[in-house]
C-alpha cells in the first residue's frame, strides 16, 4: 500500500530531506524538554514522553511518514491554507494512507513547523 498522496512530488521529498535533520533535532529537543513549560505541545501525556525517552516504538523514525506527509502537505496547500483549519484537516484525513487519528498530531506539527523555505 502506498503511503504517498497523489499530489506528493519529488520536489516535496527533496525539500523534506533538507529539513529532516532539523525535524529530528526538534523531536529530540521536545523529548529533552520533559516537564518544561516551554516544550512544544504535541498532545502527549507523561507516559508517551517516558516511552519515547526509553526508546520505545514511538521514536522519530517511526513517525517520519507522518512528519513527511505534513511537510509535503504544507508545501502543497500553504497558499490555500496558511493556517491549519477544519477543511485542511478533512482533506488530509482523506489523503493520508496511514492511521490519521494516530498520526494527526505529528502531521499537524510538521505542517505548522517554521523553517526556511
């Protein structure tokens, strides 16, 4: 089963490769910020964070599909949807090949991520 939306292009994947390292560092920082008021809210509770810090199956590599999809969606939809909204959420839900409910927070995190274009 394909994990790519029909609109995803090689150009989107190329830009993903450029921001992937920054995303991985941000992911690690989020885990490092355990208990910090300034940590990015990814709608996780303490159990999720502890599992990540212990190296469970919730590592960055296991969420890369969701991050990549969110990044590509931002590149594709940013002009029509500069901000996340219900219409965009519905579109992405229909286009995502994985478990959208499980990955939604990661997709949105990537969509909203600020990086040099």
